[in-house]
């Protein structure tokens, strides 16, 4: 009985389609496509992540003061406040060009952002390596720097580390010094105490360069990095994982390559890459499942992301450097706070035509990873799909 009814229904529909005017069929198809598109939009809108509001306490920091004590909470600077003010003033005058898109001047040369969630055991080792390098290369007490504060005399022996460029004389105007922003991402262990104790161990001259920011609730690695990048004071800003897996002295290589590709506005991004290690013994020894998921994710990236982002062989390495002029085109528009946030950063850079350099770096496996290979890989795949759809469908906008 059921097959007979189904056959009759199909016959009726077929006859109706044959007899219907073509313009009516076309209109029906267009209407169906429109409805399906709207349904898909609503589904993406419903599942696309929206960052939670920032709490008042989360825009403050602590550091070690001159007498060795932990300071009271102080308000963080936010470069976007001045940026928005200049933009609004220019627009009110009818200037819709990019001339108003200048970000306020940097106060230090290099900012390091370290996202940290329950990292009391690994954080100190990473900070030791990072601060040693930062102080040696960018410290204000660099013996090659004269008393007037000019950076031009750092050229000798330092150009190969990427932090001096005298081609247009601009290096003379760059500030010296460094800072580290440690973002405790809702940590429940002694991550904050470990960071402050490390700062205290540096002595009064460098202790103040370490700023510790405490997020009340865990946002995720992407949320912590984005939060830190909002408050950097550096001409360049790099984020690095708290586990110390990346070879920190390769920062000089990142900076050198960024300066090669940056545009006339000084915008540029360089990303550390482990792609050259794919055939190494350390990677080969990984489980079959982990390597399979890695290659599957790369294939998904190639399918779903725009051309320039898809060309990056390692989007997930936690060692990326940004020039200060590039930040307003990326950070204010970030939505992803999970593991997939790196891809959104690169997509935003591509959308703004910001040059990106991929730079091979040293890297080693570190015990204690919080990544669940299977579930987090599936989560990243889903997150990538939603992220791409949200930007493509207009759920996310540059407004």
C-alpha cells in the first residue's frame, strides 16, 4: 500500500512540475534557497561563540613595586581607547580614509603575552628563558645604548636579531625596553603567586616589567591571548605558550622576517612554524591517531580557510609576533576564545591585507599538555567550521 501511495505522489509532483510555468519554478527555487539560507544563518548565529563581557577587575594588573612588595591593582592601558577616539574625530570631520587609523605610540620595544591556566609548575622555567633573552636583546640597560635613549647604536651585532632597522631612520624613534603580561586564565593553583615571585627574583630594575593579570573565569587560551594583546605597550607584541615548548630566542628570527614583509604602514605578522619538523623523530614517534588528526585538520584548513591562511603550513604554533600597527585590524574583531583562535587571527590579517611570514622555529615536546588529542581535535574542526561560516554569513562583522 505504502509503495503505491509514494509512487502516485511522485507521479503527481512530476506532472505538476511539467505543467508549471518556468518562471514560477524559478521563483519557487529561489524562495526555497532563501529560506534555507536564512535557516542556516540562524543556526550559525545560535552556535557561534560570543566572548563574555570583561569584568572590571580583569582590566587591572599587579606587579612588584620598588620595595619588593606586591602592588595594589592598577588599571591597564588600552591602546584601542585612543585609537577609537582618533577614528571618531576623523569621521566627524568627514575623513573616511585610513589616515586616522594610527595607534598611539609604543612605550617599550617588545611585549610578551603569556596565557597561563594552572601553570605553576612550568611557568617559571619558561619565564626564565624568555626574560633572559628579552633583557639581553631589548633591555634598557643594553651597554650598546647611550644615555640619550636612542636605539640606533644597537645596530652593531644586533641587526641580525631583527630589532634594528635604519633604512628610513625610524629606529631612532623606537623605544627600548620590554614587558611581560602573564594572563592567569582563571587559574586555581598558584600561577599568580609563581609569576609574582619570579618577578620579585629579578630585582627592582626588571621586576616592574612583569605584569600579572587575573581573569576571574577561564576564557580559554584564545580569550587570554586576545585579552593580553589589548593591553600591550610594545612596538611589537608576541605571545608564547607557558610550557616553553618554543625556542624563545627564535623571537629574533620572527622579528627579522616580519620586518622584511611589513607594509608601508608598518603592519606585519610573523608566525612560528613547526612544519619543518613533520618528518622528525619526535613527530614520527607520536601515536597514529595524533598524526592522523593533525593531517586531517590541515586538510580541513585548506578546504575552509581563505587562500593566504590556507597556505600557512602551521597555524597552531603558539608563537606569533605582531607589529603594533597591525593590532587594530585584528584584536578588536576576535571572537574565538578556544584553540582555533590562531586561525581567526590569520583570517583577519588576510582580510586586512596584512603581510604574514611563516618562520621555522625550534620546538620540543613538553609534558603536561592540557590538550585532549581526540576531543579537542574534534572541537577544533567544529570550531573552524563555525568560525568560517560565521564570517562568511555575516554573523561576525568588522563593525
